[in-house]
C-alpha cells in the first residue's frame, strides 16, 4: 500500500475579530493509504472539519504541506470529493439522477449520454436508489439524501472521498443501516475514505484506521490500525476486541476533554 | 346534505371563488353607495355605467389598443431592466470594488422616484416612448437588482463548495448554481418590478400624454378625466387590475409551480 494523501506538519491559524491568532491545527502529520478507510475522532471544535477542508482544498494551510500522489493540494478538485453532514447537500432543482450526473456532465466524463447514464445508474443501484432516479431531493428522506450524496461522490470517480459526519443527523436505526451499506460499498468499490465522526462506535465499525485528534489547538493523539477483528467483515459489538477498543478510545477522548477543563481552570486567558 | 356542504367548502377553498366573493362584495357595497346619492353621479358612477363603458370601449377596440401599447412598453422596459440587472449582478460578482459601486448605485437610485427624473428625461430624450421606457427601466432595475444580489449572496456556502469540488468554471457556477439557487429571490424581484413598471408607466403616460401617434392606458385615463367620462376612467382601472390578476395568478403562479414549487424551494 502506498500513501495517497500525505499531511505533513500542517498548521492552520485564523485571526479572530480582535486580530488575535487562533491556532486550530498545531502540527498534524497523517498518511492516508490507497484503499484505506480512516475514521477521525475528536471532541467537537477540535478542527476535524478544518482538516477535511484543507485536504479538500477549500482552505490552504498556514504552514506545512498536503500532498496527493506527491503533488501539493492547490484547490478543490474532482479527485477529492466531499460528502457533508447536512441533508441539504443535494441541489434541490435537480432530480436524484441529475444530481449524480452533474459532475460527469460538467467535466464531460463518459463518451456519450448513454455511457453517463449507465455510470449514474450503476452507482445509484450501489446505494439501492435506482427506483428513485426521477425524484427531487425534497421528496426523499434524509437517509436517502445521504445515500444519493455518496453515490454522487462515487460517480465522480475520486481518489478519495472526504466525509464530514455524513450520518450524524440520522436516527440511530438508519445510521446503522447506512454504516453497513457504506462498509460494503467501500469493500466493493475499492475507494479511499476519510471519515470524520464524533461517534466511537461508528469509528470502530467502519474504520480500517482510527485517528483521535486532541482538542484545539489540535494534534494527533492516537493513530492506529483498527484492532477489532471481525474476519474482514463489519465489526459488530460482539466482535473480538470491540469492548477494549471502545474503552481505549473513550479514555483517550475523555482525557482530551478533561485536560481541556484543567487548563481552563488554571489559566482561563489561554483559551480562545 | 353533508356532501353538498363539503363540496361548497371545497369550492370556497378555491382561490377563484374566494376572489369572486370578494369582488361581488365590493360591487354590492359600491352599488349601495351609489343608491345613497351621497356623491354626485359624475364622481361616483353606477356599476352598470362602468360595465357598459368597459364593454363599449373594449368592443370598439380603443381600450384594447391602448392596453396593447402599454403592455408593449412594459415588456421592453422589463426586458432592458432584466438584462441590465444581470450585467450589474455579474459585475458585482467579479470584484469587491464593483460590488461597492453597484451597492452605492442602488442606495442612491432605488429611493429616487422616476417621476422626479422627468424634467431631465424630457430634456434628454424628448417626449416619446423612449422617455417612458426610461422611467420603466428605472423603476424595474433597482428592485430586480437588489433581489438578485440578495439571492446570490444567500446561496449556501455548501453549494459553492460543491461547484468548486466538481471544478465548475465561474460562468457555469453562475448559471448552474447561483441563478437556480436564487430563483425564489429573482421571482420576488420580478413581481415587485412588474408592479412598479405598471405604476411608472401609468404615471409617466399621464404626464407625457400621447407619444407621437400612439398612446397607452395612462394617457387614456387622463384624457377621459378631461372629458369627465368617469365610467371610462374606472373601466381603464378595471383593465389594469384584470391584467395584474392574470399575470400574478397565471404567469407567476405557474412559473413558480413549475420551478421552485416542484423543487420544494418554497415554504408552503
């Protein structure tokens, strides 16, 4: 396995309203390998989304480098597609089919209309939504919208899919179903996924690698291969090592929260 | 019996019947006021004389010709206004300097009544149709521009990111993302502009009078007032209102139903 994306000592700072510098990411080093499924865990406000937007090219790092296939990221591109948390990420004036097709039409991917249609239908059937091709986004449920968004990302044929808590707004039942579906798609489609979540269970179920970020200013606290062994299948809570892994991650994340509170008590000025 | 009541209720829910009842109410009140003889007949004609005047003037083609002429001017004025507002919005999108410039123009020009510009317009363009079109463009452009720009600036950040993600060019981003996403605002601007255009047209015509050989509804109204033909004045007003209802109910409603309504972009 080779490194598809390298995040090298990335620092991201913003200046706030008073002109004070606020460090969000404080030296992040990460590698994402071809075909890996990396789940990034962290307390809210730790800069997970910022990291994803940096990889996506929507923002540029203050210092450090992000490389895809050895080339520095200069802006957004078709090779890195985003899936967002909100249900409103589909274009409401386009049908499910057109939403998935749009990136292909814009970039003239596919020899003709027929070939594009085949591609779109292939990915719509992968998320089991081929019957809803002519529906408008407002006519389908939240879970279905997220599946369309995943299909849209896949149809773009990216090297990596960047997912920003795509299931966070779903009810737990739908969430479990979509986790399984995404896992199967990842197995089948052989894509690289970077998946942000604040849910430990989700990280264990999905991730081949699990990363824990500290609270802002963020560093990487944990970067491990998922230790839970389910024989390559989906990692349900009865899988070997699940509980230990959950406890380990929970401790690491709680430690972040705890440390943060201690700092706050001791020198409240240092917290922005 | 219950069935009949249900059917009547369904009918009442229908916008058309609601409107009809409203109009019948106005007509009845009007006629009652007429019978009280509180106002002289020259000022307050009966429903019947207004109706007769409307039918006669429509039948002899005079009212239709005037209406047609007015509509033509409005059409030209709105078209120019729309093109200009697209150009201005485009400019405002390109750079911050342009954006400030467009904002300043709107702030200065929007509250300025077109009629206040008349002396200058007459000096520059004379008394012809061009002057009237200018007043219409002035009244159409600013509300349209204001609404389009509001629409553009309230396009969700996420749609822009999506567009960038799939490597859309700036032009494609405008036509593929910004315009459809701002349609609710653009329609609102169109509706306001349409109403403003009518007002501007009628008042400009009443002041300019006939432009050359042809003239529109505004001139018709002021002419009939000179003749003390009050029923004909009301007849013209009715035509203006009817056109307003037709455009609102048929054109705008259908347009919204077939676009943003179908896409769930309106809160119902």
